[in-house]
């Protein structure tokens, strides 16, 4: 288990789903965690749960599209713990509409949250990390950032996070701040539970299952810990082999060249 003893982290979208799994993993590893979200009740409940278990956790309301709110959150965290070492840009939404059906306002709102929110977070957090002697930032992208997803706004935001990650890694390397991206495939959370695309995605995934929030959290935990100290500017797929060869493997299975995987 990596240790984050003495580290202070901000996790956006941390109130539920994948973000909450990351919060729990970080708290278990010894970090003080600021759970940042617009979901007040769920965020407060998670902070209480972890606080009662002896972990240093605090909920802070954060609209990631607001520069002013970001400034308040970073000031609140540094005032609380005296430093900031880790930022996980996890907050995100999805439209599930094609170009013709996506209104410009919906396009802009998604990019404001998924992409601009991460930019604002890095911009707000980097000075505090520099003051602490360095840090680690992880942007949660998607395997949609390597293909053409049927939701163009979501796809554009996740491709954008890949570029933002590389630019930020180069800009802040002299401040001892590492920046990487995690690109999950299918992970079932409250964001997509019940969606009709789940079963087809599982059938296409070579490992024949969805990932779990906890599996994503473990990769994020590795990328903010000392074991990954020579890794920056990378985008790491965690999708059961989907991008590597889902289509070709499906063809090979259906033509008898390869056996079907068991979930």
C-alpha cells in the first residue's frame, strides 16, 4: 500500500462514484483529503463517515467552472492543513447526445466542467504545491480520448485533458509538480448506471467486464505516490484492453481464431 502520510489532497467530484473511491483510498493511505463537489449532502456524509473512522477529511463546496470558487477552496485547504500536495481533477458530466442534438449551451457547460474545470484547478493549485516543495496532479480523462465517442462534447473534453496534461507537465516540472492522466474505460457508477450501452461495452471489452471505481482509485493512488516519482506527462489507459483491440478481438472470436474470454 502506498503511503501518503503527511500529504494533503483535493479530489473534485469526490462525493460519490469514482471520486468517492479515490477519497477512501487516499484517506486509507494517510492523506488529509478535501472532498470537493457540488453534491453537498453526499459530500458531507462521506466526510463524516471517514472522520468517524479517524481520517482527516473535510467537505468543501466546489463548482469547478468558477475561478473564484477554486481560489476559495485552495485557500481553505491550505488554511486547514498548511499545504497542498495533490490534486485529482475527477469532476465530470456527460451529455449522451450527438452533434445535431447538442445545443451550444450544453456543449459549453460540459467543457466548462470537464476541461476548463481541470485547467482552473491546476492554475489555482500549482502555486500552493510549489510552496510545499512540489506535488502531483492527476486528470481523469477516458479511453474516449483515443477514439470517437458518440457524445462529441464529452469526447472533445477528454481529448482536451490529454493535451492539458502534457502542457501542464512541461510547464510545472521545474516546480517539482508531476502531471499525469488516467483514462478509464467502462466503469459503472451513478453517472452511467442503467445506460443501454453497458452490456454492449462489456461484450466488446476483451476482459469481458467493467472496471471498478476501486481499481481506478488504486492507479490514481500510485500516480500521486513516491513509486511513480519519474512519471510525468503520461496518459495511462485502464480499460480492460478496449482501445488496444476490442474490435479486432471481437472479429477473431466470431471467426473462431480466438476463444471468448470469461468475465
